[in-house]
C-alpha cells in the first residue's frame, strides 16, 4: 500500500508510536472489548460506502441485511448477554437500524421494569431475537412531557385485558425506532386506567406484528414516519391503536401491580425508575467521544495531506510570467486550522475519560441500588444530565466543524462527515432534549445549594462530582487574580478555575431563582422558567468541570505509565482547559476567575500548545485505531490517497451511467431548443 | 381554511398587522421585485414536497423539469435582463439547479471579463439559454488558492488554438455546478501558457457539450461528482481535459489579449477584476437574511402551536389517581425558547437591512468604477468579505438552531428545516471559505489602520463603513464604564460599544501582527498566519458593527413612517445589539466596553425585551409573506395544522406501500426464525 508521503513523514516524527497511545486512551476494559469485537470490526458490514449512493428504501433494505448479519455474529459469539460488547457493536455496526432500540431500550426496560416472572418469560426470547422490540413512548403531541401522553390502556375486567387506544390524532405514537416496519414488539407507554380512574403513564408489553408472517396485528396501524435528515437506516415508526387488546399481565409489574379485580398498587421504590433512565444517558455520554473522534480523525488526516497556499511571499504581479511556484503548506500548519481542530481533539480525549468516569459511577450506583441504597441517585442524575446535554452539543458542533474545515470536499457524502453528522444530530434531542435536560441538571444543582445552605452533607461527599459545590463558600468575596497569579498550565489552577466559574454561576442562579420564587407566589415551575437560560449555562459549566477533573485523574495514572505519552496527554489537557476558558471567556471574567486583560495570555498559551501538539497530531489520531471501513471517508483514509478515492467514489454515482441523461431528453433540450417542441410542463 | 386557534389568537393580539410590516421590512425596491415575481411565486415549481421522498437521480430529473419551467417563465416575462428579478428567482425557485451558476457566475463573468465583441457574441446566446454555462475554477487539489490551479491552456501558434489539459489527477476540475450533466459551456480557469511561458490563471470560454445532442465533446471527460450532504438538485461536475482545443479568441479579452503571434498583453485596471468578485458576495449577503427568515418563520410558528408541559404545579405523587391535567404552555412562552429564537429573528432583520446597505454600496462602486474610479474598492472588499464570512456562519448556525428547537419533529425532512440547512451549508465554503475570507477581511482592516497611522484619509470617509476605524484614537486609555453609564437601549451607546469592541480588537491584532513581522523577517504571509484566529474574530466584530449601523439607519426612517411598527423594530434592534454583546461578552469586557459585572444587566434587559416582542412574534414572521409552498414545512404552515400535515407527509413515504416489506422477506424473518433457512449473507 502506497501511503501519502506527508502522512508517512508525520508518522515518523511522532514522539510516541500510536500503538503505545491506544491502551492509554481506551483503558484496559475497552481494550478487551475491542479484542472481543474483532469479528465485527473485520466484518464487511462495518463498511458503509453503499450509503453514499442509496435512496431511503435501499438503505432500509440494506439495514435489514446488516441486522441479520449482525445477529449471526451475536449468536455465534454469544454477545447477547454482554452489555459492554453490545455498546461497542452500536458504534461499529456501520449504520443505525432497529436493533439499536432492541439493545438500548427494549431489553434494558424489561430488565429494569418487568416483574421476575415476566423477565423469565421475555428476556430469553428477546436475547435470542425470537422477538424484536422497541420503546414506544413519544407521541405526535408529546415528547418531553411524558406525563402528558394520551394513549390509553383501559382494564376490561370481563376479559382481564387492557384495551389500547390512541384517542386523538396527537396521541399517535411517533418516532419509536424500528416500529414502522421491523419490530414485533414494543414497550408501550400508556395511561393506565381502571374504572375510569387515570393512574398516569405506565409501561406495557405490546406485540405489534405476527411472529409467523410479520403482519400488523388487529387494532394496530403501523407506519414509517418518512425520511429524516439522517439516521435513515432506522425505520422510525408511527402507530395508532384502535381497541387492540393485550392480557392484564402485559403491564410491566416490577413496580406496579394490578390484580384481576382491578386493584392497583405500587411496590418498591419508584425512584429506581429514574435510575434506569440514567442508563441510556451514560451510554450516550460514553459514546460521544468515539463519535467526535471519528470526525476529528478524518479532518486531521485530511489536513495533513491537503496543501493549500504557500507561506513564502510569492505573489508576482498579474500579467507577468510566473517563474516561482513554491511548495504549498499542509493546512494543518495554519494556526486557524489548529484552533478549530486541536481543541476538538483534546475534547475528544477529555470526553473519553469522562465517559469512563461516568460509567464507573453508574455501575457503582447500580451495585448500591441492588442493595437498596439509592443515595447516589441525585448526583448521578446531575452528572448524567449535565454531561449528556453538554457533550452531545459539543460533539454535534464538533463534527460539523470538522466537516467545514475540510473545505468543499467535506460536503461530499463520500467524505464521511456529512452522513456522520446527519446521523448524530438527533442525539441532542432524544433521551432528553438539550434544554429540557439542562433544566433537570440545573434543578439538581439548585438542590445541592439548598442542601449546602441547610448544612447537609451528601452521601459519599469525598467521591461526589458535586463535591466542589458543597465546598463552596458564597460569602467569601471574590476578586479576579493579578497577572502573576495566573498559572494556566497548572492542573490545580485549571480545576479551581472551572469549579469557581461553575460555583459562581450556580450561586447567582440560585439567588435569581429565590427572587423569582418571591415574585411568583413560590410557584417553582414559573420561577424556574425565568432562569432556564442560566440553567443551560450551568449544565455546560458543571459538565466542563467534571470532564476536566476526569482528565486530570486519568493524567496522574498516565504519568506513572509513560513519560512521553504523558507529555502529549498533558498538552491536550491544557488545550482542553485553556480553549474552553477562552471560548467562555465572558463567564470566566464575570465569575472573577480571570480579569478582562487575560484574554491575550489565554490565546498565546494556546498557540504555544498547538505548536507542541502539532507533530503528534497524526499519531494521536492513529491511536484511535479506526479502520478505513469504519471511518468510511475518502478524506480520512489511513493511506492518505484522497484524490484517487474521491474520484473513485464519484464513479459509482448512478447518474454517471450515461453521458447524456434523461434530464436532457425530458427537459434541458427544450431549454436550449424551444422550437423543438411546445412541451407541456411535467410539474 | 381552519386555522389553529393559537395562531389565530397570536395574529389577533399583534400591535401591528403583518401587512403593515412587510413593506417596512423589505423596502420599496424589493416590494417591486416581489410584485414582478408573482408568476413565479404562484407557480407549482416553488413547491418542493417532492424532495422529501426522492433519491438523487429523481431529484436531478426533477431539477431539470424545474429548470425548463423556470426558463419558460423567464422567457415569457422577459426576466433574463433583470438581475434583481433573477436574484429573487434564485431564492424562490424551489430547489437549486444548474441555472444558478448560469445566472450568478456565467453571465456575470462574461459581462465583466469578456471583450466587447465577445460580449456581443455570447451574451445574447446565454441570456436566451441557447447556451447554458457554469464557472469552472476549483480543482481536486486547489480551491481557495486560485493561483495554484494546474489546468493548462497552451497556445498552438500553428492552428491559432488553445490546447487544454488537466495534466494531473489533482488538476481534475471538481465542483462546478451543472458541469456534470447539464451545462453546454463553462468559463474555464486555466494557466495561460505561450511558448513555455506561464502567465498564470486566466478565464477561457469552453464549450463542453454538443449543442445538437448534448454529448460531451472530444478531449473532454465529464462526470457527476456524486451525492452531497444537500444541494442535490445541482449536478456539480468533474472534468478532465486531454488536449481539447478551442480558438485563440476563447480567452476572455477585456483585460488580457493574446494575438496570433502569441504576444501577450494586459490592458485596463486589473483591480476591477476583484470588484466583480464582490458581486457574488454581496448577493450571498443579501440572500442570507431570507434564508434565515425562512427557518425562523417555521420555528416561530411551530413554537406558537406546540404546547409542552404546564406552568402550574401539577405533579401528583406517582401511583395516585390523576385528577388534574392542566392546559399546557405554548413553547414560545418559555424563556429558553425565546433566547434561542428571538435573537435569530432580530438578526434576520438586521441582516436584511445590512444586505440592502451593502447592495447600495456595491451599486455605487459599480457606477464609480464605470467612470474609472475604484477608490471605494478596499472598503467594499472589507465589508463584503466580513459580512459574507460572518453572516453565512450565523445563518448556518441559526437554521440548525431553528431545527433543533423544534424538538424531534424538526428532524423530519418534511419539517423543511433539514433540507434547508443541508442546502445552505456550503455557503460558508463557496465564494470564499469562512476562514480564508476572514483573512482577507482582516488584512483589509490592517491596511486601514496602517493608513490611519500614516495620516491618510480614505475616499468618501463620511459614508465609509470603516469610518469608525479611521476615527479611532488608540492612544486614549480605555476604562470600562461605571454601572450608571450603561445605557443598553440607547442606539448611540450600542453603536459605540460595537465599534469600540471592533476597534480595540483591530488595534490589538495590528500590534500583534507588527510584532510577528519583526520576528519573521517581515514575511507578511508567515506573520499573518500567527493572527488568523484574531482575523476571524475581526470579521465578526466588523460585520456586527456594520449590521448594527444599518439597523439604526433604517430605524430612523421607520420612525417617521409608523410609530407602532417602529416600537417593534426598535425592540428587535435592541435584542440584536444586546444579544450579541451577551454572546461575545468576553470580547466586550476585554475591549473595555463593559465591565465583568455587566453580565447580569445584559441578561435581564434581554429577558424584558423578549417579553415585549413575544406578542408580536407571529405577526413579524407573517410579515415576511412566505407562502406555504416556499416554506415547504409541515411545521411552519400558515394554518398551524401541524399534526395532520406530519402524518400526511409520512403517508407518501414509499416504504409505506407495503405492510410487510422486502426487508422482512430477505432478512428479518431469518433473525426471528433462524431455522427457516441457512441464509447466505447478502453483504
Ligand atoms: C431520531 C429520533 C429517534 C427517536 N427515537 C425514539 C424512540 O425510539 N422511542 C420514543 O419513544 N421516542 C423516540 N424519539 C422521540 C424523542 O424522544 C423526542 O423527540 C424527544 O424526547 C424530544 O421531545 P419532543 O420532540 O416532543 O420535543 P418538545 O418537547 O416538543 O421540544 C420542543 C422544544 O420545546 C422546548 N421545551 C419543551 N419543554 C420545555 C420546557 N419545559 N421548558 C423550556 N423549553 C421546553 C425544547 O427545549 C425544544 O426546544 C426519537 C426522536 C428522534 C429525533
Ligand atoms: C456546493 C459547492 C458548490 C461549488 N460550486 C463551485 C462552482 O460552481 N465552481 C467552482 O469553480 N467551484 C465550486 N465550488 C468549490 C468552492 O469554490 C471551493 O470549495 C471553495 O473555494 C473552498 O476551497 P477548497 O474546497 O479548496 O478548500 P481549501 O482551500 O482546501 O480549505 C480547506 C481548509 O483549509 C483552510 N485554509 C485554506 N487556506 C488557508 C490559509 N491560507 N490559511 C488558513 N487556512 C486555510 C480553510 O479555511 C479550510 O478550513 C463549490 C463547492 C461546493 C461545496
């Protein structure tokens, strides 16, 4: 394989070889996952070049083929019971399709909310794909406000069945992934009603298609909701229910029960239900870094291969004979390109470590919860909602940034970035819209302040990610530091900076909220609305403080393992910290972390760090170990042969099958030769 | 037509009827254009619902049909000679297709660069669509760096012809719109060579397809470059040239001439060529507000119809019978939604007025240039590059913001926003990548400082958009104002604020650049690289200062015309100014326009303004007068009947033709029933 000489040179000059970096990035647990995932990583299903030329129907068909192939791998290697492997599968399976929901929502909901008997009945079927399920909550009229759902499940005491209805157009179920054409079952969220009493929204198991012939069952109308901006391997579905019936025992009964006589009761601690909601969020957080990395790898490699303009003064007066055409510069050498790219690289790695941290926290919470201790819930809730809202936003904007800094070619589907962006975009919306989730994060942080004011020390403060909130003393007057107290590359300074910014914002918001409560008869909902913008800032502030802490914690370990790698990681951590200070400079100044004149020192420190990380950039991106099939990008290839690849991809475009297309025969010729025919318009 | 009751109520409560606002928004000139455009606006070609379900090939075919229909309208109404009508056509023609390039690049380039004889020969053909042309500059290897293009045109003295070649893979022409399958001609940018001497890149007229049968001509290989993220009605093309021949007189000869003997000469002022480059940029600037408006109208209407959550405290303990389900709130009432939406509405209107201003400036420049006076060039260059770089970025991010604040439904193609976003995205790249253009803007502003330092007063200072730069005195020491000097709603305060922020940034960058020159042997190219990030900020800062000025200028006129409308426009202008101060608070503090503690007053003033503009929001969006066909959005309909429209759009998805799809027969059944057949994978 002939590799582009710029990339070769980049790889040679790196201080550390990429395969030394890989395990430091991923950590032992993920390394083992990748090891086990090898059969998938090497499988043709990972390669999605086909998506470049497909239409919606073809793409769905292809997704079905991928699903079948994936299930064969899962059966062969026994992955169905290994959640960490399945998480990896989601990232590397090539395209999104209905099985995602089966893994991420259907099976976990059964595990969390079904009673013991129900679990024993459904889980083996689901894990062997004898049934394929999705999660059916959102309706045309209600998404974020789950309590407002209108689908009804009425208990028919005569037949011991639930009668299901979507009584209004707005209550049509809308969006469940795989519900349109693929899934046989779903968890249905519907209002549980007995004898006219409405007990609110509850989870039911609903079979929607015949297992023999896949036909839609009576009383159910299913439809595909149509094309979306991306994510079109997935058949998101719509569903109307007109008196469909399911057995009483279809209610998921771990926390609720309804007997034959229609007696309704609640059992156990309902708060645990919120615990399971954090499951998907932590998975989204953990995956975020991989999605951003994918884009960063493409843009970095392209920037090392792409040359544009020269740095020597070569402009000759127009109209003269050109005698000198100097070598052009790798665009990766431009400070503006570095400013757009390296902070994303740094964020990727920060998010990676933060993802590991949140995952450990979640596991710990699960272990404790299994023993009846859910004291960590509030903290887990605060960190997962903050990080989910904040990280998905940075990733979305980061992928798009990577796309645009590839110039025109970044707009080609074959560049990989457009499809990746389009597929990733809804992650800021589903599993908690970014604003709605920020409100939850903000509310959680408000509670922490309240507890602090009441002198309460939360559970396991030592290890809590909100510890800095509890340790903050709002009565101490803050003053922006003098110039000589600025120590940007010092981890302690950095962490203190991010925590102070977050604390002061939290405190100010708390005061505003308190004032609003006074003005609004203590109506919390109305009062909270007045600080929602502030809440979205808090979510980011808390998130960055947590990510930075995770970065530092990991750095200390790396320092023991490899000095050269440590230097690289430390630079990246500094870039992360200083870039985000610079980006949110207004907040850092307003919270007295920095003074108005410190703008310049941030920028100059950042530029120095870029110089330092520049020679390592390709090695770092190589360290992610992404295959060309996975990257699926003519610009991000390991061999850097971008121009051949661009042309090769274009040659597959079906419109290239003919020189003179139907468009000419049907229309263009009558533009050029209006006399040929008085065409009647086809529109 | 039954209109959604929320929208009805909104329309009733507005202080001014939307049709009073319309002419104030657009101004008399545009109003006349719309009047004339009526046959197009009412034409079915504007409606692009078809795009929701199409694949690339169908979309191209449809684009050809649209093109034919459009040409029939243009011929019928004699629009070919009316550039202002054609600019309107581009926005309302439904989809993008090859004629865009014909109008925006091909004809204007002939007008600007062809000699008199050539113009007489080509313009009538082009304006009657007997030839259809595009602009063929970018190559696989070179986009921004035009001087680096590699395509060659060698003069063959024997035959008096140019021999055209793309000697390398990288010199393959790539991207020209319509070159793949549609255009018969193009302006070819190629290195002019005579007797081995390279005179650099020059424009040539090249016929690429046979006018009789549309076949590609000898020595030319054309291809479609494949699917893109959006903009797929356009067949962007690739072209390789292998010894194709064109007459010597194909060189566009207004500024250059080559005689039979191969004598090359330059005539006239080459700087005029740069003048014409600003033509397309000002057109992009002028169109930006319309593109943003389109998204804002959709998101605002949806936000007025969509209700989610209630503002009264209604949470009842889980497991109890629900007795109270209060009315939910229009999401437009949430401060967070307002914070994301209203500043975009305000920016739309600011950009509209700025677009008019730039257009007038451009026309003035053209008039003067026709008389040999190009003294306004530098200013026109600075303002068009700043505004193009800055406005397209705000518009891109604004469209995506509008999409995401529509929640899940914003991700449906039928929401209109995804397609609109995808089509608009490349505007940050073509006609000057956002960074490359910022560099030009920055450089221009550096020149202004240099002139000021040299005591030079530029041409027509009084009316110059850089006047504030020339009037700035860097020796005056700046101090952030006391609280009582903050007067946010005062136009003078606002303008001073934006100009000071811009001036201080410009000055600081100038100093940094000077220092870098010292460190880099006065190598301007290397030195400039060290301040490119600063240049991107300057472009935004200058742009906002110019937009705000245009907003104020227009406001003064509106004030005379209609008091109620003035109040609305003034609120919007204040929102524009204060929101962007708040967004870039760090810069305003660093440049001593504001003090660190002024964060809060910005936010509270903004929230008050939102309250004031809230009841007018729908009337303002109605005032843009966009038809449902143009908006092409199930969420943005005038009648607000969103849910019916969403379902109706989905019913057209071809995958809904069958209940059980091919995906089941080919794949899913073997997942559910592995025993049915040992499938061989189709992948
Ligand atoms: C690709 C995709 C896949 C999906 N898959 C599934 C699935 O498998 N199963 C399923 O059940 N659902 C699914 N969904 C639906 C998804 O969960 C919802 O779209 C999501 O919860 C957001 O809800 P919404 O669309 O109703 O937005 P809305 O709640 O209507 O939000 C619209 C706007 O209002 C704002 N807003 C709402 N409430 C408030 C408030 N109280 N204060 C301030 N602002 C507010 C939001 O911030 C947003 O800007 C999917 C959606 C997408 C896009
Ligand atoms: C949809 C679409 C339609 C188009 N239509 C046409 C057409 O009709 N005719 C035609 O000829 N072309 C067309 N183009 C091409 C377009 O003009 C180029 O893509 C554009 O000029 C950018 O150039 P590039 O792609 O080479 O980017 P590059 O110049 O390669 O830029 C890549 C990256 O490098 C950075 N960079 C480059 N130079 C510098 C520098 N000196 N300093 C710092 N950073 C730098 C850029 O900021 C960018 O981030 C089209 C492109 C698109 C996407």
